[in-house]
């Protein structure tokens, strides 16, 4: 079947992402570059990106003018710090002005929630989308994985009948089997299917929870996996014990965001190499500031992603041979378990609640969810809701949690008080 799925994958890639093959070939060449070659290329792309943002984005031109900064002033890495940092709230509130005034024939609509609890939507040009996918596929190649090989996927929700059918068809086309719940029957089916899988990917907490349940229920353990990739949440050291026992592999990290692109991918030696060809990473007071060097439809320059990181020293060299700089740890990216009355859920459920609220109802909310006790949730919302909005939110919450949690809505809450210290968390558990 892999032969058929390879043909389908290649055909779909040529249709959806025509520039992907070229980007992938380039990235495979550049992974052998010296540190000096990487720095030179990255600097050239950074200056190009800064000039582009100035010329084509009203938001950046106005913001930098007010700060007294012009692209011609940027001559050294130290000069880059003169450019003011941009927040997610700014990208949301000035969304139209951030977008480029240039026409892009093919682009994709992206919606993300993230840890700030605010939904950001934007148009991603085909070139940027293809580069991002190529960067992921390069990471796969380090483990001998081809993207069309049979794989397991954790989460992603579609509850309408037609949407479920569509999801299953799309999953078949990309040779993927999706786990929707931790119910024993679903889990047993997933474990059997994974006997033929070559890689798994999904939220790190979901991978860990699945590994634990497979071990607890003595279900079949996949024997042919080459890669287990965790995204979107912090990967705790204790996750590896369970995944090694259940899947024969530790959880490897793919770090990034929709608006930044893939920032880093973990190599087989266990180090997260920065995608220097596609992003420019700075560390300020422990916080990551990232510039996307490829996306033009929605420029992202000196963006405070909201994570705290620790970089390896500049003279560090990985045993894998690649000289791309390394992120030692993402310290602020935390995924926490949500406890129902009887079940447990990944905290990324809230991502889907509010993403689906935006996608299905056109409602964007800033939020924070607090769990004071098992089976009970408090949804803190920044603004007051209309009756229709309240009903839509209830629909999305109940679609995921059913009757396993009770909840209350607290509207008109102050989520971002002045003087707040530390990273904002969209989910706060008082249970753990």
C-alpha cells in the first residue's frame, strides 16, 4: 500500500504545495553547511525580510517609524534589537495592517490559539506553507521516515457526520490512523493498527497518556516505529519512560507555531536544531523572539512567541554533525492534564474549543480556564457574551467533554493585568 500512498502523496503535494520539492532539496543541502554559511545565509534573509515588511506592511512601517527605526539602520545583529518586539495581541488587533499589500495567488487560511488564549488568524502564502512542510519532512528524514508511510495521529476533532466522513477520507489519503478518545475499544483498535505504523505524531501529553494506557491494559506494542514526534506542549522527561516501554522510542520534539513556522526539530542525538534557513531566533531575558524569514503574506518580525527557552552555547557542536544552533530547552511550554469526573483529557482540548468557536461560529474570545477541582472548570472570558455566543460556546465545550465536567462561565474578566509577571497560561490546574 505504501506505493499507492506515495503516488497519492506526491500528486497531492504537486497540486497543493508546488514549491515544496525545491525547498526540501535546498534544506537537505543546507543541513551540511558550516555554521558560518548558515549565519551568512540567515543574515541575508533577515535583512530581506525587514525590508519587505517595511515596504509592504502598514503595521510595521508605522510601528518602526514611531520607534525611530529604519531598515537602513540595521547593519549588525545588535542593531536588530532596535526593532520593537511585536506581541500576539498586536498581530490580532492590527491584523489587516500586518498583512502584506502584495497579491499572492495561492494562500492558506491559518487559525491558531496558542498559550495566550487569543485566537490569531491570517493568510499564509504557498511558498511559506511549502517551506514549513519541507522543514518538517527534513526532520523526518533524520529518522529514515517518509511522510507517506503509515502513521498514527493523536487528536483533531470533527463531530458532525459529514465532517467525520471527510476526516476519515483525508486520513486514508495521507495514510494516517487517528486516535479520537481514550475509550478502551478505540485504544485497542489504535494499538492494533500501530503494528504497521512507521511513526506517530501529536500532542506530547496525549502520546504520554496513550503510552501509559497501553501499558496498563497490556495492549499490543508497536514494533516498527522509527519516530514518535510530540508537538505543541512541553515534553517532560518522565514521558520518555512510558513511550520507550510502549512504543520503543522516546518522544522527539518539533517546536514551532503556525505564525512562526518550524523553529526547531530534534535530531537523533537528542538536540533541537534551529531551522536557521527559515527563522531568526533571539533570546531576551530567557524569552524567545522569532522572525519568520520566509512568510511574506503575513510578515512576522521580532515576535514574542510567549515561550521561555534556553539556548546551547554558541560553540556547542552536536554529535550528529549538523551545525545549526541548538535550543537546549523550551521551559515555558506546558501541557497539563484536565480531569473530568471519570476521564482525563489533554489541555489542548481548550485549543479546539476556541479554535472551533472561531472556525464554526466566527467568534473570537480571549480566555483562561481554571480547574479548581476534578470534574469542574471555570471559563474566564475577557468580554461579555451575547446569548447566541454563550450557546455556541456551550456547544463546543459539551461536544468535547460531554457530561464529564461541570463548568461555569465568568465573563468580563481581566486576563492581562498590568504588572503581570511570567507567561500567561490559558489553562491553570489547581488539582495537580
